């Protein structure tokens, strides 16, 4: 249990109140405040911002416990309310959860049960405070030239980028797994380099262009240089003159072309295919690779001399799993992008949802997180994203939640039919996906990250086609 927590107990009856307070003081080492009615309770919450947990009866004189929860959470968003009420009244249970209650305990209760729930509630409170602090610090951060990151590794990378941009020469080699932001960094370096940023940023993906075309794309050609060359064409090198040439996936460049590129980097000249006239060129080359070029050099598939020419300034982008604390910052940024124009926009993620995301491996790195946020912005109904709103893979990886929320598997609410609510929720997601893709089932399956056949089966079984 966290050190010296402060708990507020609201109970109208003097005897049950006194014995509950005495029990909690002994078992939790907490500072306990107590109140007999909502007015007293709210007074205390307004006076003492350190109250972390509220244990209240639902049925109270004057007003209901719901009002304490609502106003209390309004005053102190990190407050964790637990509500006590007779079991079986589904309407009140739902209402108190909606008002912000973390858990409900049915009467008659036993003290051990209360102690267990309080322990979990205090753990949850720690997570909640952490999230709220994140959210506050988020407001201060808008990244570095559109690259989001507050972690140490990212900050040190920003310093290197600043150095690179202060000086317009020197080729840069960006290494990092897929989706870590290599292209984003390349563009930022170009945009921030005085002089070069007034000219073109020209990306060339060495893996996406067939080998025989890549050479003519880069160097251009003279009319008649080969069959079909009816007129001359400028290459991308020339388009990048005075600017930046971004050679993406450089590891896929074939040896013949590597030799030609080396000459460009060493002598700053080249000849278009079919031409004898050399053209002088002033470009900065930024190359990117998502596999180990060092190894490729040792294997003999990548020229060592070209490798050294390219990696005057090497920058390695860290995978997302090594900077998990950046996740909330990235989410905030992506929500800003994808929420635009939405009335019922997502505001934030619950602590449990963030915890799940921090337990995941992120093989697709920032791109995977960006896609997730985009998907949620399209499909999610509501202002908060909870762990149960996340795709299956986050649940599988993370195992059961450490700090169960109100709908804990450990403590099922007999009055809420979990199965039918889950189906209901699933149907809503499916309908939203179908709606936002104009009933294109293949596209909807992609959005939902679901096999097309599974989607078709669910639509048929549940008659969603007629919805
Ligand atoms: N630090 C970051 N801040 C904000 N957005 C980011 C960040 N890193 C990556 N992204 C976003 O994630 C997506 C993938 O980034 P990018 O295309 O730059 O990755 P990459 O390393 O080039 O991946 P690949 O090797 O697969 O080409 C882009 O939409 C990019 O805007
Ligand atoms: Mg890329």
C-alpha cells in the first residue's frame, strides 16, 4: 500500500462509522477523515487536496453519495471514489460508475473485502496521478520540428540534429527499425538547414524502384540513350540541386549503382545516362536503412567506401519500446491530428489503457501507434479510451490487468450481463466501421484489424446487414 495515504469515509451512522474508521486506521496506516453527510464530506474534499480515496455510502441524508463523487472528482480529478450500496440496483451501480466511482461494494460487506478494494484503489490512484501529470506536461511539449519525444534518447538526438542543421554539409545516415521516424527526421533536417531549405527535398526509395529504373531515375538520361528514351529527362539528383537527396532503404541499392553514387559523393559530379557531359552538383545526401549496414559491409553486399561517405553523421533512431514514456506524448499529438473536425473527440486514455500500451513490444514502432490512434478516432465512441477498447493484441501480450477497474474480472457485477454487453459493443464497432467505409467490408475488416471472413460471419450471424 502506498505510504501514508489520506482516506475520507462518509457514513451517516455513528457506530458503523466509528468502527470502520478504527479498523482502517489500524490496517492501512492511513490518515482518515470522516463525515456524516455530503455537506461535511465536500467541505473536507475542498479543504484537503491530499484526500486520495473516498469511501462513501450511496444513500445519505440530503443528497446522494453520487453528488459527493461528482463534485469531489470535479474538484480533485485524482480522487478515487468507492461506493457502498445494496446489491442488485443496476441503475445506481451504472450511475455511480459513470459519475466517476472506481468500484462498488455491495452491502452487507465485510472488512477484509473493503481492505482489498481500498488497496487496489490506492494503487490505481498512483497510476491516475501519473497520467494526470503526463497530461499536464504534455501541454508544454510540442516536439522538435514535428518529431515528438521527451525521453533522454530523443533529446540527445534533437541535439545532434541541431548540430547537423547548423552546418549545411556532411551526409547523414539514419538507422532504425521500420516506423521509428527516419523519413520524418530526414525531412526535419532539410527543413531546418538554412539555405538548403529553400530548395527541394527529394526522396528516392531504393527498394521501391526496380533496379534498372533506379539508375535513370537518379541520374536522368539523354534523348536516345536507350530504346524508348524519346526525349531527355532530368534525374532526381538534379532536382535536389542545392537541396537534399533522401536515399531511403539504401541497403537495397545494387553494387553497380553504389559505385556511381560513390563518385557523386566524392567528386560532386555525375553524367546522365547517354551523356558525356559531366554535371556539377551540390547536394546533401541523407540515407536511411532499417537493417544493419555494418553487417552488409562485412558480408560484402554493401561497399565499405560508400558506407563511410554516407555515414559522416550517423543517427540511430531508438525503437518505441525503448522509450515507452513517450507514448502519451505521441498519442496526444496524433489525437490532435485525427480528432480534427470531430465533435465527440477522444480526450484521453485511461491509466489502464496507457499501462497496456506500455507493456506492448511495438514491432511497428511509432507508425503502429499512429495507426492505432487513427483507428480509434474513427471507431471509438466516447471521450476516453479504456483498456477494453484496445485491440486484442494488447490484451494478449499484457495478461490480466494488475489494477482491475470497476468492471474487474475478479469482482463481476452480477447485475451486468458481461456477455451481452460485449456483443453489443462489438456490434457497434462493426457498424461504425461499415458506416465509415461505405459498407466496404474488406476495408472495414482492415480498420477493425479483423479477418474479412470473421467479419462476414459476424455480420451474417447477427443480421447486421439489416441494421
Ligand atoms: N517521433 C515522432 N513523432 C511524431 N510522429 C512520428 C515520430 N516518429 C514517427 N512518426 C510518424 O510515424 C510514421 C512512420 O514514420 P517514418 O515514415 O518516418 O518511419 P521510417 O523510420 O521511415 O519507417 P520505414 O523504415 O518503414 O520507412 C509517420 O507517419 C511519422 O510521421
Ligand atoms: Mg521510411
